[in-house]
């Protein structure tokens, strides 16, 4: 008995669309349950009418076979798919995908992200170099075809291509054939050649088909494509060569010669492919030829190829290994067996493993498969989420009980310890007072060396013995904080010769030079106070004049204690000095004011 699970398949040919429903017997064999064909009128080479006609044909087949809501494998025509055979160097299994993708990028004449592509090994594994077949189709074209299938109410299960489907059907129906042979699939728009030899497979598409014969008839007899096709199907045959007499009807005789001329052109293309297969692929000359496709129905086509190639030629019956269900006319089905190659090959793909398994995946199918792969994970994630929610509910309930118990314990301790709060606060206040007092002492200890370091740095800025200081005075907002930082009474205003060049000696307070006042206004409320160091002194007469004072002021600006970065451009704002031009004076007065970088470290 047949398995209740149906295998739905479609062959989307250029001029004929076929659909079939297969089942599986208890022994695992294929069983044909029903099938139908739908012809598409018009020239198959005109792409503009291809998709609308395909949509109509698929809708008709879907209605006849009641296919709406089913999932189907379908095959696309060989001429619409780029096919290339590539030999791979011996590589480990984990590197094959990477090598093949590299070859695909090199060979496919489109950007790899714009095509649907696949590959399959077509030579035995024990060969040194393994051969793969690369197949690729523009994603946009494949999606357009898939849209027509979906529009007919049929979901896509997988997409194969016609030549590989025919190869799988041949291997299933003719397992005993072991000599080199070739299947010639005579299609409407093109002809597919499938070479079979010792586990190897090679295909090539020739862009000469039944439409070329129809076109030649229309041109010769001045007929439209539809009328010429009708003449070819109803009365056409191939004129036999040699001494065979012409047909008694002159019209039919002329028609047969026109068809023979067109088929002779096809023979030339087939012969070139035979030679290419033998020279470039290392194949053997075919010893048997099998004809299939719509062109195999043409009168005397078997005799024509047998005459040309001198080898046995027969019509391929794809149903040879397939059981026929009781409701199907077995005799009629077997007569159309040459049209069923793609359908049987697709049924084998739907049923299980095949010798050659390449697949083109439309975007819609890729999205659907991706969602199906994720479905178990999503279901598991949902179950895990519900489990987590249940566990969380139990956990939260127990945690609430534990927290309430802990709060009661903490509240008891809090009530017990809160009585000590006032005592602790009082002790903290005393601690802060002690910190404030110790801070003042610490600051005093740190500040005691400030002026010592500043005066030492000030002394080190002298580079000659031409000038000495009479007053070092800190200012805050232009107001003196002390009469003098150091005031040594009763000493002479002179440089101590015993101290060396530039040594600092602080004499009694000396008034500032006339016109040298640099008082600064107090800052506005809220502004930071300006702290400066005011230096009064004398410089003795020398060749450089007051330049020694200016150089000393610039040296001070480089000290870490002072903040006068613009002293080079605003020197007169920081320094005033009398010009040493009189001949009757030994020394001249100067005044220097430099802002302090850090806050004033002087306690008033």
C-alpha cells in the first residue's frame, strides 16, 4: 500500500509546466498517484510573457490536482542557472566549504551576495582531484519564479534544477546501465546534455531547442509562432537521410527537410559538447543515448540521432522504476515517461537521499527555514521563561517571609541601640572640634617653611652683584600686610661682599622710587583676593643700566612661587626702575611686583 504522505513536485519548463503527486510504497519505492501537464502558448524565448503565463499554468495545475495548501519541490530550467564544473585540489574535509566558496567567487559571473548558489561532488572520493559542480542563479530571478508558485497556493519545500533532477531519475530507473551514456533533454528553449559515467556526472546546456525548429518553420512558410508550433506538433517529423524517399505530400516533405536542417544544427552543437567532454573533462565517448523532453516526441528523432552518432538511441522512460497507482492510466503515463524525468527526480529529492543534491533557496524559503530552526529554541525559551517565573514566584514568597523576619530582628536591635545615639553624636562633635584645632597646628607646621623656601628661591634668582633689595613686602589687594617681612635695623643698604655674587641682604625700609607706584584696586565683592610680593631695591651703575633689573624680574617669573606668564609682553606692569643716566649717583631705585601663585601663606 502507498504511504499516506504525498510528495508534490513541479517542473517549471520553458513551454510546458508539469505537476505530479507521488507516494511511497511499503517497500520504500515511488508510486505515481496523479500528474498533469499545462502548455504555455507563445515563444518561450520572450521573457516578458514568461512569468504571467507561468502563473496561469500553475493555477490551472493547482486546481486540477488540488495542490493548494501543499508544499512542493520544483525544478527550474537549465538555461536559467549558471553551471560550472571545478576540480578541487586534495584538501581536508573541514576546508572544502572554504575552497568551494573561493572558487564560486572566482567563477560565478555575478556578485556572490546577489545569487543563490550551491555545490555537489560529482566524482568519486578516491580520485586525487575531486570535481564539484557549482550552480548559481540570480536571487531576483529565483524570487520572481517562487512568487508565482506561492501565488498558486503552493508552498516551496525546495528548488532543484532540471539536469540534476533528470540525472537522479536516470540513476533510479536505470540502475543496471554501467556503460558511458548521455541523456539529451530536448527542451523548448534549450537542450540539456547529461553525461553519466562510472559515478561521474557532467551537464551542459545548449541554447538550441524546439523553439528554434518552430522559428525555422515559421520563417520558411511565413507562419506565426503559434501556427508553426501547431504544424510541428501535428505533422512534423525529421526527414531521413540517405536513399530514403521523400514523403508523398510535397508540403510535408518540405516541412520535414526544414526540421532536419534545424536538427542538424543541434547535432553540431551536441557533437561539439561530446568532444569537449572527452577533451576537457576526461570523459569517454557515450555508448548509449537516451532522449527525453518535449522534443523526443518529434517523428523519427530517435532514427536521426542514431544515424548521426552510430550508437544505440532510445527514449528515456523515467517511470521505468516507478509504480503506477490504480487510478492512473499506466499505458498513457509510460508513453509520457520521457516528459517525467524532472518530476521523478524531484520526488526522489522529497523522498530522501539522491546521488546529486544541489539546491537553490529563494529568500522566502530561507526566512521560513530560519524561523523553523529557531522555533524549538523559542519554545524552549518560553518554557524556561515560564519555569523561571514560577520559580521566581516561590522564591519571592519565601524571600518576603525571610525579609520580614529579618526586619523584626533588626528593628529590635535598632530600638536597643538607638539610646546610644545622642552620646555618639556628642562625641562626634567633640571630635570635630579637636580636628579643627589640630588642623590649625598642622597648617602652622607646614607654613613655617614657606617663607624660608621663597626667600631662598628669591636669592637664587640673582645672576650678578649690581642690585640688592631694601624691602620684601607681601600685599593683599594692593595693601601691605606688614611694614616689612624682614627689617634689619642699623645695617647699611649694600651687598655684603663676604656673601658672594647675588647674595641677599635686607637693609632698613627704603621708600619706593618716585613715580613707581603700582597700587592695585581692591577686587569686587565675591572675587578672589589678589596676593603679591613687592620688592624694593637699588641697582648700581653698570653698562647695561636698568636691563639688569628687568632680567631679574623675568627670572622671578619663572619661579614656582610666582604667577606672571605674560611678563615678557607686559614687563612695565610688573617692574619700574629709574634710568641710570646721572653721573653723580652710585645707585638707582627700582620696584618689582609679582603675583603669588599659591594663596598667601602669611598669618596676619
